[in-house]
């Protein structure tokens, strides 16, 4: 017979079925964890981070010497699939030619200049008779159209460079071609070739048309020097005026200011001598200024008066002034910011 105290001390026995006691997973008794071998006090355990010791003051990390490691050294240097070649002046010339022929100002100014030279020249030639050319060359009609046509070339020379400053396109131009002197050289060459060709061809058409309209015993045939001065000489003079305008535009970098300055250069020497010759002390200066003014220089090239020189001294003086202005433009373009 069991007492209540004995019944509570005994563990309950699971019931046994007909197949015997239940089969469960084997029970394993816990074993003691293996003891790690003792380590030195200065070594850290493998699973613990090494203690950080600050570097002493003045210590510098050694820099490894030798070439850097190249993980793809066996593949050789990189080769771009795009062909790379050095740029030259020809690339800048092609770029400036593309720009100058794609803007409307070029077509309008050159078209108006050609229309003035051809229209006025042919009109003068058609309204004159053979008797008017007994002492004057038959190439004279081109002179009247050139007086007005030169203003179109002056305007175009300024706009070739100042239009890029006005729109900000000059930043893109100088980024694509960092050599600024090359850009200015390309602009000058393209503009001078275009203006010289257009002006000379227009003057040649007027000269030979006038020679064909007026021929006979009463007409004095023009000499080769007169034909050369009325075509190539006048074309060079007008083109140099346009190149001077380009240099002034590069210096001032403002369209209105540069055009106003060039109008003063062209018109002032023809107007101011009339006031200077009123004074005895300034009369010589007025005569010299009148001699080298634009209308008088073109009249000398066309041989309007036998007392005038051939016009080549005025052309040489204009070339010297234009070269000085271009040198100043080169210097300022390299020195100033865009």
C-alpha cells in the first residue's frame, strides 16, 4: 500500500502499447567542451579582432615602390575603336567654312555687295556713251558700286567673329579647338578668300561688260595695269578692309561697337580733310589724310585721274595697318578669358 508521498515521488510511466515501448531518437548525454590550448597573452584568439594600437606621432605609412599591379597585363594596351588622329589647320578651316556658309548674314551681305557692284556698274555703263571714255578707262563703272559695296564687306568681317561672342558659340569653338590662334587664323583665311573672290569676280564682270559695250575709235582701250587695278587691286583693298574689320571685331568683341568703329575708319578720312585744310598749319595733314582715304584709294586703283598714283602705296599702307590690328587681336585672344 502506497502513501500519498510515495505516489508523488514516482515518475509517471508512459503507457505501453501492444508493440512495446515507443522508439524515439537516441538520447545523448552532454559531454564537456574541449578545452583550447593556452595561448600567449600577446596573441589574440582566431575569432577575436586584434587590438588596435595607434601609430606613434610622426610615423608615415611606407609607400610601395615599383610599377602598379596590372590585372589585365596579358591583354595588352587599350585600343579605341574610333580612329584618333591629330588635328591641324585644315580641320579648323573646314569648320570655319561650314559656319560661314551656313549663316544667313553671309548670303545677305555678299549678295547685296555683288548686287551693288554689278547693278550700279552696269547701270553707269549703259547710261554713258563712247565719247565719255576718251580720257577715262572703260573699267570706271565698277568704281561707283565698290564705294557702297565695301560697307557690306566691312559689316561681314565684323559679324564673322562678333556673332559668336554674342551667342556664346565662341565657348564651344574654343573648347573644340583649344589653340585660339589657329581659330583666328582659320577665320581670317576663310573670310579673306571668300570676300576677295566675290569682289574680284564682280568687278571683273563689270569691267569686261563695260569694255564690250564701249569699243571703237573714240574709246581709249584700258591698259593691263588699269584692268589689274580695277579688278585685283580693288578686290584686295576691299578684302583688306574686311580683314581689318575682323581684327577690330576680335579686339572689341561687340558687333555694334566694331561696326561703328570701322565706319569711322572708312568715312572719317574722307570728311575730316575738308575741315583740316581750312587751317594753314593742318593743310598738309588734311591732304595726306585725303590721299589715303578709302574713296581716294579706290579712285587711284581705278585710274580715274592721271595725276593720281597707281593706288598700290595706299594698298600697302592698308596692309600694314591690318597686320598690326591682327597682331593685337592674336595677343588679346590668348590673354583674355572668353
